[in-house]
């Protein structure tokens, strides 16, 4: 009744309130008609039953698949439970980013689809960081275009946008395809992320061993571990100077990988290679501490240290090495740049601005 227009395919399963047939409830599992050679009318019978406190809707008929479960094959019989939703919405599509007036950008996308929910929440990411949310409704017959206006942008700067869709149960889609836009004008600031190009740790208990190909880095004071990282620093954009630097590492999934000890970030002054460094051949360190990672006590979590800007400024456009050290006895383990997931690799975030 006044819901969706005539379509080429029939919708076999719909839900509505007993008090009001409009609007339809947000539940559209659907089936097919059934195999050729049959009556091809899809579902034929429904009944409800309960077991161990869970209510079930049973559906039987000629159908062979259920659309809401990825077109999973069903031999004419399926049950739906009143348990929490576990399926994520589809990935938003048709992403577009454009310049808008007044120093803003607009990011648009086609709404995702969730056959268990019509109301979805969209999280917008600018350069990988969440910057806002948008709510919207979509159905299998109507997937509107949604818009996010970003007022936190600077002139002459390129930004990359993505979006995810989440339902009320917290199930979240993968991120959409990334799109970029460059704002007009002369840039006043710039932020650059630099992933390390080499890293390794050394082990006091195995003084001749090299761990340059390991997927993890270790830091501990007593019965020591020291980790080394190398970054190729970019030159400052024309007319700008370095105003901020932050090192980020992510704790690994190792059960003992978290630590309650603070870790120090020190410049490396000696020579080392990723595949050659050992405890016995470890490079000399500058005694100064240019940053601190405070008690990385949660696994699979990013931890950052703000670095002394002046320590990096004179090395822009060059290779720059850092060491992670500790005086405590609780080991910390982080993903290295050898880890298969690039989002876990150690990286520097550099901020530049006009003086």
C-alpha cells in the first residue's frame, strides 16, 4: 500500500505493524520463486515456534535462496530468529567529493542497503580519521544520495574521503572507495603520514640474533629489547615549516604484548641495517628523549608519542632513525612494517604550516 512501485521481481516476505500497514517495517529477507518446472510461487507457509527463550519464524515453500543472507542456498525451508542482528550493511557506493563555496567541501555517496534495517548511520572519514556522521534511511527500492559538508578544511589542500554504514546493532560495512578533492587557494598547512622503511628489534638474551624480518618489534629494559625504526622524511612544502611530529605504533596481538611501563623515543646516531643489526652491533643512541609512549597496556591498539619538533626539523628531506627504549621489566610488543596489515605499521604524522 503506497510503498514501492511495480518491479520486475516480486517481494515475497514483508513485515508490517498490526496497528498500521504503513510504513513497512525494515525487514526484507526475500526469497526466489523456486526452480523452473514448479509453480514458482516461492514461500507457501509460515509458522512460529519458540525454543530455549528464542522465538522463530519458520518459512517453507518452493524457494531455493534467501537474499538477506547473501543469497545463501535454502532447500525450501528457513527459520528467522529474534536474536540480535549480525549482518553488516552493504558498502556505500558512488562516492563523489567536490569543492563547495565558503571554504568547504562536500562528500556525497549512495546509501548502503541493509535488508534487516532501513535506518543506518554513516561515518565519514577524512584522510583516514572520522570527521562526522550522517543518518539516513534506505530500502531495496530506494537508495538515496546522502551528503556530508566538511567545514574543517584549509585552502590549497588535498583531502581524501571514505564512508562506512552501520546499523543499530553496531554492524559496520567496510569503507567505501576513496575519493579526493583539492580545495582552491594557497595552502596554509599540510599534514603528511610517513610509514617506516626499515625496522628491527634486538634481544639481550640472544646477542647475535637478528630479528629484522620479524612481524613484531619488542621493547623492554630489564633483559633488554630495543627497537629501531627508519623513516625517509619529506622536505617541507614550499613556504612552510615543521610544526608538529607524532610517532604511532600499534600493540600486537601477542598475549604478553601489552605493558604498563612508559617507553622512550630516542634519536639513533649510529649505523644499522634491518637485516644485520643485533644486540652486539646495535647503533649508538642520542641520550636525549624526544618523546614518550605512555603505558601501552591494551593489545591491538595505537599508541602515539608527540616528538620534539626541533629534533626532526634539521633532518627533513633525509633518512631519520629512532629507537624505542625502556628502563622497566614489562615487555611491549608492536607490529613492524613486515606485518601483513599496512594499517598496523609504525608511522610518523608530520604537520607543516606557514610561519
